[in-house]
């Protein structure tokens, strides 16, 4: 490939070095060159730097992020702190911005999509391209190549990222596999996603976005790209995370596979020489990472997975990431020992939006004594300080996070980078539900499993901007990222399971059940017992009790599991209370599910059949026993 004229000019102007231009030319891909020149001309950075897979290039990003102040060093080797924008406790860049994340639809599409933020494509592009005009002035634009999924794998999708944030680029090094060499295997095709990101102008004292009112995240399905500007929070800025999740959902729905908001883990039951792989979706801040990091088990991934019907006709899955961007709140030695150990030992970790005092990071629920001042996401902080609206600023943001690689953890699964993925036998779905679902429940079959995932209900958390504690339906914990009608998405699930020799068993978990006094019924690590029960079910090692909503465990099996895994006595009284079938609450929940799903016209018939069947059976049960809470012993 010769040097395109545009690039000759960049070279003359000193915008790019000869060496960096050669790195681009070597890819021999006109699409890559066109995308870069289009956005360089629009965003107007003062320098273009091309990062290959070399250690030297990756070290450059790591050093520059410190030099420009997007990250600062902490007391332990490899630990750094990064802050995202903050004005007040309700106006900040500390979480995903749902309102300004829009899916661009072609003008011909006159449908309404009840749960998707949509915008006319032309209007959206006009708006965001205007905002992005000159948005990188004075900045260095990094050109990055990544691979979503293991290298050399049928699962994987390549991704090009342009960003003027060293923090974004550094995070992506920890979270995603290198893709520069992979791009050479494209042979000039345009079969990749691309992401353009800019922080926009930064504040003088600390490099965070100055004007959050211009924050936009626009998803252009037609072009397989996402444009994101005036933000730094990873859920808004990193192309490969939630932005690629949306493009992946679109592609998977068109090609009969699944892109899901799933963790993947290896379960290693005691005294049984086997590993069983499980995936699972929970809305943000509902215990997803801590499930994937349960003691004694191994982690493949904690956030996003691609699943395919593999050559052996079983469901295989891969983690599209290789790192964790986890919530740090409540990570302490008692409740999350694996994560806590990883965060308090030397390794490459980016802490974000926590309190730093004397180069030591502190966060909410870390189980340690806290200093009463320091520096945090709001700037200089001291105990009792309030924002402009008089709202008290906590020492760390509730959605403060850490970013690190999985392969450095002692509990990393050895299949993490296998191009064939792992065979998934279990799927967990769960939400934050104080009064309706039991702690663990197995669906009768795949379709009921899809229904169960589709009817996850959860109380909102700090992971998105907005009010906390409101009960919301969270189908497959993926509603925030849907770019196709929910019905289309569910039909794709139905079809996927029907094409498998033996679809995964689906389980609903609920870690958040509360008693009458409003206290949680279960300890945080009790989830180990629930997941291990599911593992036994997959291998037909234990029986279960059939109820209208699915199978629940038998007391003696749980009692034994509590003893084996937690060395705890599990009382029958606890069991009876936790595993009662709360017919009244369940029927009300089904009514809410019905009301929500009525809003869309594409919902497949199997969904309504299951809803009506479960509701009728619950009502019959209630009548038969003449009470609303049916004990496991009543079946
Ligand atoms: C989530 O909120 O589901 C996360 C973090 O995994 S974010 O990158 O913000 O999406
Ligand atoms: Mn997530």
C-alpha cells in the first residue's frame, strides 16, 4: 500500500512520525486509513501516535498517563489512581450516562422501541460530529488495535480505537487483548468495530472533562462504530466495553449467536474431580464480580461474553475481555477475600474515584479505619464535606472501581485464552430482590430459563446515574445495552437453545432476600452454596423439589453444602423461610412482568405461555393450601 495523500500531509506537518505511519501502512487496510484520516481531520489533535502490540508501545501509554496526570502513582508497585469528572453528587461522570447514550436509527425506521434510547441517525450524527469538531485540540490521539475475545478464535471480533485519553488506552491494555498483529490477518477487510473517543477540553487543575453537558455516546449500528465524547468514566469512554457490547448484540442477533452481559467461571466441587463452567448475568452492583471470584473457584471473565453453538453442538463461551473493571465498594477481606488480596498486593491496578491519603487508597466498605481527609473524586476531601447542593460527599464514590488483569490472579482459569472457549453448562440470572424470589431456583427447561432471565427484577444501584433503590425489570441484565427489540433478542435466545444438543441449565439466584426486620437473610459468601448446588444439579447428583416457578433444593443437600463449603450450620427454619414459595409476591411480580412486556409487540408466544402457566399454577397452589407462603415441605 502506498502512502495516502492525507498521511503525506500529516507527515509533513509533523502530526505523525515516519515510524508510526509505517506501522499503519504495514496493516495494508484502506478502511483503517480512511477512518483515521476522517477523524483526525474532524477532531484536530496535535499529534497521532500509533500503538502496536510491542511492550515498548504499551509502556509508552503507561508512562504518559502518569506524565499528563490522568493517573498518579500510589504506594504499591503498579498501583495508580484515576479520577473521573465531578460537579455534584447528581451531576458527574462517575457512572454510565444512559440519557446521552443513543442508538442511531435509519430514517426509514418508524418503529418505537420502548426500552431503547433511539435517535434519528442523520440528526444524531450531525449533532455529535459538530460537538467533536476540534474536540482533540492540543491533545495526542492514540490509535489502538484490540481483539475482543481470544486471539486466533472464531469467536473474536477486532476493534480499532482512537482516543485522546491515556487513561482510556491504559485501561484497555489491562482489559483487552492486543490486536495490532491480528489486524494484519484481516487482509484489508472492514470486518471490525471501531470507536472514537475524546475527553473534550480538560479542567486546568485535574485532567477531567470540563464540560459534561456535551457528553454524548452515539451508537451507529449501520457503520459498526460508536462515537463517544466529553467523558472519561470507563463505562462511557472505553469503546471495547459497553459500547462494543451493544454492537456485539446487534451482530449476534443477526448471526444466531449470543453477546451477553455475562461473567464466566469454573466451578470446582470438592471431592469431585471435575470443572463445570457457568456463566451469569446480574445487573450492576448485584454481586456479579464477587460470584466470578468466589473462593476456591476460577474466573474466566466478569462482565461480557460471546456464546456460540460450537462444532460439538454444545454451547461454548469466551470472555471478550481479559481484565476486570470491578466495583470496589464493599470489597473487604471477609466478604471478597480473593479480590481484596489482589487489590492490596503489588500488580498493575488502576483505582478510580476512591479516597487517597498518603498514597494509600481507601473505599467504602473496605473494612479498615479511614482517615478523615485526603483527595477523592470531588477534589480535596474531608469528613462531612458537602457538594454545591448541600449533599454530603462520601469518602469514595459508591461506583468507584478497580481495573486489573485476570491472568495475574491466582484464581485465573487456565482456559481464559482458549480459542475454543469453554463449554457452558450453567447460566445464572439474578437481581437485587428483597422479598420475592428464593436464593436459588432451577428453571424447568431452556425456554423457562429464558423467561427467568427475561424477568429479572432488581432495585437500582449507583452504577448508573439516577435514583437508587427503585425496582426495575432487567432482562438478562442487558436492557441498558439492547439495540434490537426485546422480543427479537428473546427469540434469538429461544432459537439458540433449541439448536444445542443439551442447552445449559438455567438458575435464578437472589442474594438479597430480606427478613421481616429488613435484614439480609444470607451472608455474602452463602452464594458459594447456591452455585455449588447448581453444579450438583447439572451432574444429576442431587434431587430437587418441583414448584410452579422451577426446582428448589432439598434441605439436607443445602445443609451438607453449608457444612462443606462454609463450615456453617444451616438451620431448617432458615431453609423453610428462604425457600418458601411466596405466591402473592410472585404473582404480583408476574403481573409487573406482563405490564412491562405488553409495551412491545414483538414478544414471542412462548414468553406469554410460560407467564400464564406460572401464574395459574401459583394461584391454584394458593387456593389449594389456603395460604400465600407455601413451604418446601408442602410439595
Ligand atoms: C456495569 O455497570 O455493568 C459495569 C461497569 O460493568 S460499566 O463499565 O460502567 O458498564
Ligand atoms: Mn457490566
